[in-house]
């Protein structure tokens, strides 16, 4: 075990990169140093994205003159997409179709160990290490935002396969099923932010998910989303028998009461009688940053 990872002065430069925003922060001993940075992601162009990361890093470092560059132990980046080593194998939310090796593009810039990971896998490890349920060894972390994804912790470790439970098909009625990547009617296409926007668009109206949730006219659609979540969560329970289901993602956290179904409803879709407790993550919107931090700590300790 490398005690550098517990070094009081060792900061980890963490990035939570989403389809909408990039958050960046220095984290030390499980605490985010204020201020942190939150800005719109520059998607679709790898070159300008890499420039943005360097710019964000430089702003973050300027905002923390007390942190010397020698005290930065590692840089850790959480991406919405599959990752192998330091390579992102494309990302739908970032609109990158190609494979990108960040050790080539950012290795020299950071000049410290560079950790690249899938955001949900990283967040699951963050939740396990720093969350409110340290005693729970089996849980599902469900993110509900632009898309829907599920991270799985089994027997205290990450189920590190490229499972895509967010794409299980729940709606087969062709009039109701929204298109996704080569299929239709999956959980994400029906119940994510983008999904609900698509459903309303079919009625000839263009509204953001936030507007739809605020407008009582769309209550029926919001209730239907809750129903899709009952199917989705029921399937999760059938597949993994988790002790807890933890919700993250902007939509999941902000609209928790409107879209997370009651246990009695979910029970209709499982064979198990005990429906696990479903709770929002105590790490809130910062779970992505904590995930990047904890994954970097794991990496340094294993070194
Ligand atoms: Zn899908």
C-alpha cells in the first residue's frame, strides 16, 4: 500500500465529464476543496474538448494558489462511455464516435498518473467507499439523467462488465416506443430526460424535461415514466437481488418523488417479496467527482 494516497498534502485533480457539464475539483481526504469548476461540455470535437480540459485545469489551479503542483498526486477523469485503460471507446453523450487515448492527449499535460474510467463504474466505487451505506455490499446505483444507466456492486466489489441495463426494452407498442441506438422502447428511451422529451415531441411540442415536470398538463406522461421505472427497477431486483437501490443523476435526484415508484407497485414485477429500500445518493450531484477521486485512490494504493 502506497501511503502517498493518504498523504495529507496529496490532492487528486478530479473531473466528472457529462454530456451537459464538466465538473472539476481538487479532492483530498474525501473532501472537495472549494471552489470547484462547473461549465458546459464542449462536445463533438476531440481537439477542442482536450483544449477545454487543459483550460479548466488551469482555471482550477489558479483558483487554488495554495495547492502547489508538486502536491497533485494524480488526475482522474470520469467519462460517460466504455473505457479500457486510458482509452475511451467512444461516447454517445459526448458525441465521440472514435476511440480516444487520453494518455497520449493529456499525459504530458498532467504529468502525474492519469486515471480514466467509466463514470457510473467510478460513481459506484465512490458510493461504496464514501456513501452512507458502508455496510451494504450489494447494491445497484441507478443514474437517471439525459440517459439511464446502472452500476452494480456485488459482494463489495464492482461488477465490472459492460452491462447496459438502461437499454432493456420495456415498451413494445410501436406507437409508444421511442427510438434509441438501433432499437426501440428501452428503459432509457422511455424514462430518461431525453426519452420524456421525445414522448412530448410526438405530441407536436418541444419542451425540456424540466418544463415537462413543472407543467401539470403532462402529469399523465410523468406517471407513465414512474410506471416504466417500476418495470426497470423490478427487473433490476430480479437480476441482482440488491440490498439497496441508490438513485443518482440530475433527474433522479430532482424529481425523485415524482418518478420513483412505491414498493407495492414494484412488487408486481418481481418474485421477491422484500423490495429493497430505494434512496437518493447522499453524495448528491458530487457523486461523479467522488467516484473519480476514489478510483484514483484505489489505483495509487494498488501501485
Ligand atoms: Zn436504448
